[in-house]
């Protein structure tokens, strides 16, 4: 074996040993955090929030290193937007921790209770999941959101940041550790993988010898696809956020224009950004031109069908690939459809079961859309940008799950718990 190969083998062995050690530490910490008082968890969260505000300059300096490296790689604007922090965003992340602290503690909450004819008292109560592995790329806020939610739900977590956000992640993680120490909770309750080597991801997907109970990926299509393919533990994930806004013939035009522009342009890099605008061909003639021009005037590139292109010469021809594409940029596909049923069919074919909206003043049409669109989040007369756990009153979220098992939609504290049955008797024995 050459010296280079020996070094590589040693490095791989070191990573494997370090990851297994993190898994053991997380499992031990999970037992303590599962029994932690609400007061202790809240103290850790509020202290971490205070540390983030006190260390704002340090976090911004770390983020500047990540941004500099990203620009040197020729990274796109939408990616930079997801990565970038400023004073306002840091304050929002800190406020998210305070919001999580203000939530009811889910651990031990009674979900149901009943008594059997034989006198057995049965209660279903919430319990932590255990150890959560979070693998993410560019969004440094995931460190605080995931760490805070996991802690409030009584779990330990292992966070693995991509090389894109490693400096920012380390700075934010230090604040969380300060909170844990202030509350007398184990620092291993929220761990950050110290390497950006991709081998670390493979070890997490394998479960770290049973230490990890669930994996949550936050990142691009290639990362999520890899996690869903290789993970040997359950996964909460969505592959893409291909979100639609359908404007019905009975929509209020002013409302529809405002919603369409906000749904696309508020932040184009988030997974709740509308990627396709569907417009009812039976709507008044003024509707499609008003919607298309409002988007164009807002700085959005519009790729449309023949009807959309006839509205304005600035509209580009949509290709077949543009429908069902997650642009994550100031680009939107526009198409005319023959009513609500055609919109539902289009969404079923091209959507990703993430977030879809109907804009209409017709209650019957709205209910038809809501009942038939099988997405994690379905909205009526509200921007798809509301696809966010914080906006749902969850304090924050780890991500939007589009699967059907256990968690669906924003993954907050309740979704990071399971349950157990507590059965109390007075000496009952089961007859033979």
C-alpha cells in the first residue's frame, strides 16, 4: 500500500471512529434530555438566543468567510441568498429559539386516555424520538432551528453542515452549546460534525451502529436523493419544492396579483416559492395579462405557453422541462388550464406534493381543490411562502416533509416525538 493510500485509509478510519463516538455520546445525552425539565430546556434555548445576539459580529464574520468561498466558486445568486446572514436574519434566528422556548413542552403530553371494561386505564403519551441526524448544505439557520426543536422535543441531535456553510454553522453551534451548559444539560445533546468530508454523511446514513433514529436532509435534490436512497434509518424529507398557484375564474384579480407576486418573489430561494402559475382559461380576459405583467414588472422571468406569450413580448417560450422544475430563482412557468380540474391534474403530474394554492372566491371550487390536491400543504387565498413552521406557529421547523409516514408538512416539536402507551391496572390478569 502506498503512503497516500495508507493516509487515506487512516483518515477514513479516523472519521469512522469519530462518528461512532459522536453517536454514543448522542445516545447517552438523549437519555438525559428526555428526562430534562421544561425549565431546563427553555433556559438552554433562551440563553442560546441571547448568545447569538451578543455574538452577532462573530457570526457575521464567520458567514463572510463562507460567502467569500461561495463567490470564489462562482455560486449562483439564489444559493448565496440561502447562505447569507445579516443582523436582521440573525435576530430572526434568535427569535426563533425564543419562540420554541415559548411552545408547550410536548414530552409527556397526553394524546388520549380511556378505560377498558376490565378497569385497565390506558393513556397514550408523547415521547422523544431519540437521536436525530440532520444533514444540510447552505442554510446556517438550520443549526439553530434543528438544534432548538430537537432539544424542546427531548431529543439529542447530530448536525452535519456542508462545506458551504461550515464557518457559519460552527459560530451558531457555539451559542447552542453555551445554552446547554448554562442549563446544566449535556453538550452532546446538540453536536456538530467536525468534518465536511462526505464520508461522515455515509456513516450517519448507516445509523452509527443504531445511535441515530431518524435522518432529516436539508439541501438540494442530489443530497436529498442520496439520503433517501442510502439511508438505513427512517427519513423525513422532501425532494423538491415544486409549488403551484392556481388562479381560478372566480378569483379576485387584485388579490390574485398580490398573491402571485409574493408567492414567487418574496424570497425566490425558499422551497415554498411558487414555481408555476396556472391561470384558468375561463377567467376574464384581463386576468392573465395582469398577472403576467405584474410578475415581469417585479423582475421575474416568465416562461409561458402560447396564451402567456401573446400577452407580452418579454415572455419566453416555456419548454416541457419548465413545468415540474424547481427554479429557486426569479423565474416562473405560466400556463393556462381549463378550470380547476385541469389545474388539479397538472399539479398531480408535475408537482412534488409540497405546497399548492388555489386563488378563488368560489367556496365550492376551493373545497374541490383542497380535497383533491394531495400535497403536504394546500392553501386557499394565501401565498405559498407561508409554507414555514414559524408561520404555522411552530416556532421554527427542521424542514417540510412530503412523505406520508409519521410526519408531513412542517416538521416541528410535535413531529419530532413518538408516543407510548401507559397501562395502569389494579391486578388484572388476562383470562385463558
